[in-house]
């Protein structure tokens, strides 16, 4: 499960003080100890009972212009500061299952009941309300090829709640959680760590009942652009090069999918060649594609 961190006893600080402290602290988000050491700073912000309400009032006065301009998340997330390449600071709103907004939008709008991991580390602090519940699992990503239907060897840890004052580190591509609604409306605070390799690291949704990877959730803009270039432009040569040599296995499969779609008569041959690739990811996905083409 996420790593519990001692929140310390430092006095409450404001958001500007947290930003200044983070800007002046050297750390590597990929280093668990260095990133975990930022946790007590988040806890100190969490001891400030007024800052979030003040920010929300300012946003409402300005017709939420800052959130519209810089927030790439949904309405559940209040962006505290725009991403700066090192961190993202945000507050997350967690309505109860019986709240009107959940009844109207459904639990999926708040990522409830969705088993998933993360391809970045983040710190979280219980700020307001009783806190959301989670079923926590762990897995070893290095042992997996990353193919849908693959046994993820999940290890159930516990069900627990992000209680007020609780500070945790969600470890990148290790901790899996199924978030469940809180008993009443709650808010958490986050520091997300940025990793230059993050866009190329897969995030997964899991099928907990079967204990398998259900699907990959990650897609970069470069992957979408490549598919467009092959279908609408002259990107076939580039796709063929990416399919053979790109360092990211997911991009290799994106290139193969684009080529197979554009050259339907050659699709089986392309996928059969890929099915014998040295990469377990590429070979496994190619076999799935071939099986789907063969039908039941």
C-alpha cells in the first residue's frame, strides 16, 4: 500500500511558503526517499484551515479564469499552482456516493471503483472530511510484459481511509488502489512528482476479480500524431522506422497499429513478424491483435 509518512509537527504555512520551500529544495522525484522528505511540507500546508477556501473565493470572483486557463484536469481537481516541470500542486474533491453530484454524474466521473496504478509518484494528505476509502494492492511491474489479460500477481494489502492529517506516498508503478467514496464530502491535497520519462511509462487499469491487467491508460500526443500522419499524410516511412527501432515499446505498437490499419492487406504479415519480437510487450500485443483478427 502507499507508504505512510510521519507528518511532523511543523506550524501551518501558506501556499506561497510551500511553493518557495519546494523551489529551494533539490530533489529527484524518482528517488523515493528524497520525494518522501517533502511530505511534512505538504502536511504543514494541510494544517492551514483557510488557504483553500480563500483560493476558491478568489477563483469564483474571477469566474474561475485561472482554473479554466491552466487546469487540465476535470472539475474534481482544484489546481493550486500550474505545473512547473518538477511538481504539480492540487486539491482533490471527493463527494460521497449519495451526494447529488455523484448521483447525477455517476461514480466513474470521480474515478471511484477504478483499479489503477500511477506512472508518477505523489504525496497525499487528508485535508477535510473523513477521507476517501481505498482497497490497496501491490504488484511488481518489472515482472510483467504489460499486456492486457496478463496475470498481474496482485497482492491485496488492506482497505483503509485517508483520514484527516494522514500523509502517504503513492509509489510509482507499485501501489494499486481502488478508490471508494468517503462517508461524507472530503478533500485531499497532493504534490505530484514529475519524471522526464513519465509519458513513456505505462499506467494500467486492472481487473481485480481476475487479477490481470485490463488495459493501458497512457497515450502521448506523439502517438496520436503518428496515427494521423499515417492515415492522412506521408507518415508510413516514419511509422515503419518507429516500429523497428523506437525505444518505447508502446510507440512501436502504435506504429504497427497505424501501419496495419493503413495497409490492411499486409496487416497479418506485419503482426506475425511483431509476434516474434524480442520485446515481450510488442510480441504480446501483436498476438492479441492477431487473435482478434481471427475472431472467435
